[in-house]
C-alpha cells in the first residue's frame, strides 16, 4: 500500500466518525454500515473491478450464517 492509500483510508474513517458525531443516536450497526459503505465506495473508485457486494459480505458477520 502507498501513502495515498493510507490517506484515503484515514479520510473514509474520518468522514464516518464525523457522521457518527452528527447522528449520535445511531446504533453501532448503523455506524459500521456507514463506514463499510464509504470504504466500498472508495475502493470502487480506485479499482473498477472491485466487487462491493463481495466486500459487504466479507465485512458482515450476519452473511456468514
């Protein structure tokens, strides 16, 4: 990974953190879904072959049942 990658990841986490502050009544699941969605968007922009559905499944423990 490059410095650009680390900055992009930090930016996604920062924006999810800021959104969590604005929506302080969100459940942890809402916060994690928002973070996962933003991460998937960033990764999709970086790689057109990125499979967001596969990423969501890998991030979601409920999909492993």
